[in-house]
C-alpha cells in the first residue's frame, strides 16, 4: 500500500514519490498530473486538501481502534 503523509495524518494514494513511495499532501497538491485531473474534474486545491485531510483523520482513527486488542469477557 502506498501511503500519503502530512504531519500526523496519512491516507492511501495511487501515486508514488520519494524513496519510500510516500507522497505528502503538499506534494500531492503540487503534482502536475494530479493538478490536471483536478482541473478536469473541477476540483479546487482547497477542496482536494480538505478531502485528503479528512480521509487521513478517519484512517488514523480506524487504525488506532484496530491497534488495541478487544476488551471484554
């Protein structure tokens, strides 16, 4: 899985960059191919950034929930 990281947030993305195949949100927003697709889809950089950050927060929360063993009797 390829991960996208921005400070404490991470989410999956279908692009690669860098030695670890990780792309930050900032890098994704500056990527020319992603910009072309966003323009074609009528999506602004701010909308895309909010989407990525929301997805990253949700993924982080889900990962935190799944990293603890189940409790109960």
